[in-house]
C-alpha cells in the first residue's frame, strides 16, 4: 500500500511551505524595508536641499553636490577599472595546468572553490575599491574647484619664480593625483600578485622558475609605473620645499627653503628624479629581457641614493657648512621668509616708530587736557557687565544676554550693546510645544554708553521691553536668529507664539517672515521628522498651513553653511541698521600653501582670556600661512537672510571662490553706508597678526636670527588663568595720526620675552570710514629704560598701601572685586593706564563700577570716578567751558554779551540752536538726533572759545 501520509511527493512536503498570501506579505515587507532605508538616506539630502533653497543659496548646494558626484564617479571608475583590469589580465596570463607540486595542489582547492564566482569576485572587488577611492576623491572637492578656478596672485616665489597660485591652487591637486596614482598602482600590484600566485604564475616552494614570463612582464610594468610616479614625486618635492615646514630656531613654524634645502636637498631631489627615471626604464625593459636582475639592481641603487643623497648629504652640509657660520648662511633665506610672512598676513605695512615711554612735558594742565582728547576711555567692560544687563534688563527668565557683549559706535561714542535672546533653559515649563512652538524668539536691543555709568550701573541708551531709546521703537525687535538660538522652532502655523509680556499680560504673534522651510508638504514633514528624530513633526496638529521650520540659527552656522570655503571670526556682533537688527560676521580666506610664509595655528593664535565655547574659532587646529579678511557677512536677526560682501577686492583666494560659486558674494560697492558705519577691524585677524608681529616686526635677518628683539603677548593681569590679554576696542588717537579726531581702534600691548616690562604698543585703525582703515601702528619702547608693562601696573595697583586698604574695605563682608579691562593709551611720550574696578556685593547678583584705577609715569590714583582719578594723577583739573546761565531753569540758553566778536556771536548762536534741538529730541525720544545735537553743541562752543582766544589781546608786559 502506498504511503498516503506523505512521502517525498506527498502533502507532508507542503506543510512548511508559506502560502501565497504569506509570500506576498513577506515580499511587501521587504520592499517597504528597502524603501524605508532609501527614504532615510534621502531625508538628509532632501532637507539640506530645502534649507539651501530657503536661504537662496541653492547654487552652493548644487555646485558642491555635482562636484562631489563628478569626482566620485571619475576617480571611482578609474580605480575600479585599474584594479579590475589588472585582476583580469593576471587571470588571462595564467600558465596552463601541468604536473602540480604540493603547493599547487593546495592552491587548487581554492581555485576550484572560487571558479563559479570569478566574475562576481572580480566585479565585487572592483566596485569596493572604486567606492572607497570615489569617496576619498569626493572629499577633495575644494582642491579641485581651486585648481580649475585659480586666479594668479601676481607674485612669484623667490626660488623657482613660480606664481604663488601654483603652490596654493595647483600643487595640492597635483599631489592628490600623485597619491591617487600610487594607490591605484599599489592596489593593482597586490591584486595581480595574489591572482598570479593563485593560478601558478608565481611560485614560492614549487621547483623550477619562481615566476612565469607573463607574470614577470605584468608585474614589472606595474613596478615601472610605481617608480615613474616616484620620479614625478621627487620632481614635485622640489617645489614642495618652498612650502614645507621645519623646525628652525628663527621661527617655531618656519616655512620655505633654508641653506641646506637650496644647496643639498634641491640638487639631491633633481638627481633622484634622474635615477628613478632610469630605474623605471629598466623595469619596463623586462618586457623584452624577461629578467628582474637589472631592475632590482636599479631599484636598490635608487633606495641607496635616497638614503645617501637625500638624507646623509644634507646632514653633512648642515653639520659642517651651516652650523659653523649659521647667521651668514641663513640670512638670505631668513630675509625671504620675513618678506613672505609679512605679505601673507597683511602686516607688511605695519609702521614701527620709536616711542620715548616717558612724559615729554611737565605742564600738568596740558597733560590733563590731552587725557580727555587722546582717547574715550571706556569704563564699561563688555566682558564684565553682562550680569548687569542680565539683572537689569532680562525682564523674563526665558531671556538672556551673551556672556561677552559687543562694542560698537553710535552717535560718535563707544557703545556696549547686547541682544535679549531666547534662553530655552529659562522657559517655565519645558515640553515639545513650549520649546519649539511657543517660545521661539528673543526680543529687543539693550545698549549703554561705554564711557560713563549711572550709580555704578550701565548708563543705558536703549532699554526696556519693548526696547526704546536712542534707536527709537520703529524697528524690528524680534530675534529669531542669534548666538544662543540653537534649537529648531516651528512658526507661522496654527500654534501662536509668545511675543513678549508686559504689565497687561502676554502678547502673541505669528511669524511673518519668509525664512525657514515650509512644512505643509507631508514629504517635508516626514523628512524633518527623521532628521530631528522627532516623530511628532509628522502628525502633530500644531503644524498646518503656513508652518515653517527654522534651524541652523546662529550667525556662524548660517555663514559657514552658505560659504563653506570661509573661516569665521569668533565674535559676531549685532547692529541696528535701517530698522533691522543685523548680525555682522567677519570671514576669512586662508591657505596653507603660501611659499616661504611661516605657519600659525588659528586656535592657538586667537585664544585669549575671553575665549570660550561662544567665542571659538572654526577649525581650531588648522594651520595656515595666509589670511585675509576678505568677506563681510550679515545675518538678519528676524528672517535669517544671509548677505556676503566682498571686502578685500585684491584677494586672489576670494576671487577664485567667486569664480567657483558665481553670484554668491556681492561686490563691495553694494555695502550701504548705514552698514559701513558699523563695520570694524576683526578681532581674530588682529590676534593672528599680533602673534606674528612678536617676531616679524623685525626686518633685519641678523636681528631676527638672534631673537634679541622678540616680543610676547602678555598674560591678562586681571585674571589668574594665565591666558593672553585680549585686544580692546576704543576710540583713540595715536601720536602723529593723520585724523584730527579720535578713531575707533583695536589695541594691544607687547612685553619682551620672559620679562614684564612694556616693549611696544600696537593699534590698528578699525574704522572703515577713514582713509587709514587697517593701518597698523606700533610704538616701540626704549630697551634701556622701558615703561611698566600691564602685569607690573596691576601689581603696582594692588601693592600701593592706600589702594590695598581701599580694596580691602571694598571687599568687606562677602563682596567680590572684579577688575575690568586694563586700557593702555599713549599720551605725550608716556603710557596712561586706566582700569575700572567693579564690586559685586553679596546681596547683588551683578557688579557695580565703584572705583577707577589710573597710573601715568610715577603717579597712581584710585578714585570714585575717572575724572577725579585723572585730576589726582596729573595734579590738575581738566579745562572747563563756562556754561551760560539757564533761562528759564531747566532749559539751556546761550546769551551772547554785547559788543562781542561777530565770530564768537555766531558760534554761540549756533550753540543755542543746537541746545534747543537737543531738548526737542530728548522730549521726542529721538536719541540719534539728541546725540547729533550734543556734538553740534560741543563744536559750536569750541569755535566760540577759539575765536574768543584770538580776539583777546595779550597782556602787556611790566
């Protein structure tokens, strides 16, 4: 009887087989899984495209993308083709099967096991190496764009007479091609060797020849290509000497040729080129000779030559020619390095002048008057008063000011300014709706005079919520983009936002800008749900028609994204311009390939006592040897729009990037005057330049080599961190400066190496509205009797018995003393130091300015106000202009006396009109007009005094 219970063909075989419905379900799940994975990969690409399109810089995205795709495809195919071709060729050249040795019998098992999969193995290996090579090549998109768009510098290096663009734009690409060629040949040699060995073309233990003629010829050609590339590498190494770094006592980051490079390494590289070329010919000759004897001898000769000629000979030259007479031998090359470094960092025009360091006049009244006109001594330290802004103007816990405020100019005076940004940590109740829908923006600008205080607190010129004061109220005060705004927000949809709160309660708003990406599209919502790992974005009812997602909200993030070829300054700052709050961002073009220019590390050069996570430079460890402040960028605080403006119109690096990304950078001529009035010389560039000028202020190679004139950036004496003193912005007038009035400047001091005295004072004109913008002036102190340095002055302040006792009394109880910026100002041959002293009492959460320290020459004062301290130091009071009697009280009038000089009369009449205009502006709350009227009053009274002096006859002598 047949087995009906199920045999090989019975129903029992069908029990474990899935049904058609199950198979369909499994196939559907598989397809959905694949689609899901593809969508996850697509989401990142899609959201990036949407963001670039929203900021109107889609060409940056597409140009970068297509460049990467092109490089990936070309070099991926080249690598895959090279390796695949050599695997195929090695298999094609395999010897016929013959009596097999034990070695071949062992390999036969592997040959048989891979025989069914040979084509797939060939394809798989080729694709794998192609993908790796393509990904590596795609990372060179900047190198490629600089190579194809490179603009000449118009300057040639002193050794090879090649344009600098060859080293900055061409040489990096040639080196990439060379490295790619080496990788392709080495991988091909490895792959071909494995295949030849597997199929008997190469033998290790078998009797007879170790390699077949075909294998010998194949591998010899590949090795010949390798040695040919080595010859090319030796040739490029000759040019690489102009940009190579080396340890040299003249400079920590020396770049360029020295005596041993020019007279030993350079000829050695040329000789090695010839030897490598001959060796390559010997390898290619094995196609006819079928022996490796001569190529191996040639290769050994090349290796030996590289050791003797390329290593031993330069060491002998250094030991026996250079070291006995180093200064004479190295001086010509040091001179080249000095010139290239000064050109590359924009310090060639630095003006160094001797400065006596001691007062030149004994007229104390004249000195006292000069102290008021030489500089606007800023008492409000933007690095200390942030807590005062926070406590007095925060208003709500969900607002915050940056830890370091900005210094700008308004109405002709230095002003400390900060934005009341959103503080996500201060929201009363954190949840997804509050964090991303309701609390979306900060509100208002707060500004204070830099030179005065009110009862120790900032003297605000713009304050309150909504903000009002010198800027008026008719400007967009909402801050959707700021330094502290790092989370995404969804605005403009059904969910209303909190605008601000006042005595009448909360006020709501809905975003009206066109910034961000529209979330009405379900595909967009799904993509952002994946990007931000927040599934609620996909289905939340708070998102609907008009909803837009805002992200990448800090000024640095936005500028970096739309211009990835730029390096961003660590201190963006806000300004009120044409009814909008704009973030101004300084950006730099850099390169590491300027011949002979010494390198510097950005992170080290720009670090100081104020550096923190908020003020960090991008690419901290990047080494550069050329830098330009080539771009000024703005980011609108409301709609996030980014504008890039060409600033350095001569910079070849920026011109190259403008060719690569046409239309992204606007011409300098499009910078409107209201914006120009708030541009300034950037801090990070200044810090890089001052670091270089500690050595490169010297132009004589002998002095440079001796190091006797080397300086150092002093440590900040007001802190205990042991970090460099930051540069300070203030309006001042350098000796012999062409401008009649004070100029907004950036200043710093230098000390000698390992000594506390003052060796130099440096200032750069930071006001673009003046002809000398960017002019670096250095006052060099005498080495015999140098004045006191910042550290010594700080010690002097603290060691004076009376001052020490006063400070002890200020510290009474639990109060803390905080020292403000120690400002140094050159005055009549000497140095005037001014330092505000703040007191933070135990019951107060912010510091108040209580004292001012001043020293000049041998005189030191510690008084309640700057005016009193200056009076004590100089032993004289500042000249005062008699104020005419007010009629009626509370209103300023100027009544010219009868029989007065017409010029004086006219000036006093102008002063009267200006006083009336000032009063009208004050009552109207128009603080810009009020500031202008104050300037007009001062100018008119000054004219009156000068005219009166001319009209008054000199006293008769007795």
